[in-house]
C-alpha cells in the first residue's frame, strides 16, 4: 500500500550527523519504494539552502528559524508548518530530541505519531544549560507520552535512557540504517599502523581521550599514526578543535593529522586505510555510533566506549573491543591488543550485514507505520 509519510527532524541534509543521516537514508528508501515522502526540518543555513526542494524523490520543506541556542534552533515557523501540513499524511515519524517536540506532538497525537528517540540531552554544566535541559526534557517526555510507538536503534540504550525508559511498554528496537560500504584495496605501509576516528569534532565524542590514549601508545610503539576525520568548522554549538590542537602542541605529539570533513566517496578509502577505528564517545548524546558499522564493513576492527547503545555493535559482531568511557589507559590497551593481532577481531562483510542492514531497519519502521495507520482507521470506523 502506497503511503504518505512525513518525517519531522531538526537537521537534515546537507547537514551531516548520525541522526540526520538516519532520516535521510530512511526517507530515500521509502521514496524509492514508491511512497510519497516529505521531510520537514529547520533551515540551519538559509543563505545557502533552499526553503523547499526535492532530492532523490524526497520533498524537503525547511522552516525559517528565529535564532540558534548552542546546538539547537528556535523556530515558530517549524511548529506552524508541522501542524499545517500534517493532514496531508498517513503517518508521521518524529525524530527527537527536539525543542518543539512536545508542542508539535500535542497537536498531532490523534494521528498516531511514531517517534524515533535518538538520545538523551547532556549539556555542559551551567545555569542557562540547566534551564535548557529542563525545557528539552519536558518537551521530549511529552512527545514520548503522546506517541503511539517509540523506536530506538538499540533497546540497550532505550532501557537505560532517562526519558525513554519511562515508556518501556511502547519502546521497540528497530536497528539502524547504514551505508553499505565496501573495503577498498589500499597499499598499506607495513611499517606503519594507522588509528582512526571520524565524526564531529565535539566534546561528546571523547576525542581528547583518544589523543591521551595515543600519547600512551606512542611510549610503547613508534610506528603509529592517528588520523582524525570530521568537520571542525561548521559545527552546531562549536568545535573543540582549538583545545585539541593546543593539547597536541603543548605535549609535542607527532603524527596526528586532522583531515577535515570527509566526503561520502572518500569514506570507504578512509576506513580501509585504517588498522583500527576508534569511537571513544563519553556521554549519552552518542546513542549508537553508526560509524562503527561502516568501518567494520570495510574490514576494520573497532574499539568503542562502553556507553549504552554504543557498545552493542561490538557486542553483537565481536569485531573489536570495548573500553571504559573516559579511561585513556584502558583505551590504549584495547587499541594495542588489536594492533598486535587484528585477525582475532575481524569478521566478514557478510557477517556484519546479517546483523545490520537498511532493509531490516526499514521493514521494522514500515511494520509500525502500517500498525499505526490501521489502528487510526479502525477508530474512525
């Protein structure tokens, strides 16, 4: 049955994050299957990005913003547009956390909202941030209360979430969408071992912990290099790049390179060039860590932190090791173990795809979309 699907999310392409990419891949998957798909988001860069356009069969509607607060945006236009266009659709999938989620969901709850809960809010300490956190938690909790189902990439995260764990009766695991990368044949230097990270250069990623671990590794091996990929110029809330560079310079650390933003076309080469990929995230804003799966598909073992949700990828695949978050010594030990015997932590691409693939995730979404539509129609009869 052809469906009219509305995805509601703060940030969308061309802004790149794990959350925005999840929505993009889902939206394009359903559009390719013949469904009518619209994404409503906020326009984070109105000077360069159109207010409405169609990309890969997906209609994108971008609301005007009033102003930005840290990583968030405030937009009354976003709320009005959500309420106005919602009647056009069979099902609505909201992706939160989102400042406006509570208000939007209150107006739309009769439509059987399916909400994807990505992560808890964890801001730096301060009176203003504490105030924002209270508002965000209230809004997102109200949205979860108003939702027909709550979807999460991992029940491990959902059941430990401060908010989602309150609604376990409607919380379900659907996995995640992925980009099906392939390993690339690269002529590696046998005398050099490359450690890599890719993501936004922000505090929650734990890059400072990785650099400290690398400092420890350098006292034990002289053949290592650290590559750090990811945008550090156009980051909502600001980047920690200057702090990291200062630490590197102050400690005279060598063979650390910041690569900047890596394009989709280049990502396979990046992952394939590594001997180990590291995701050392330190707070609940990281709820899954899709980059781990991408690295594994390219044949690269992973070291991840023990954050709820994040740890499940290594647990489910066996392709890597898990370290205590924030523990640079333990992270260094895990990296060294993999560098010494990588074959022990390597799985085939096919083995990874059996566990994580976009079709499996999308079918989960479709099941709950259809269920919500059926129940709403039954109540009308």
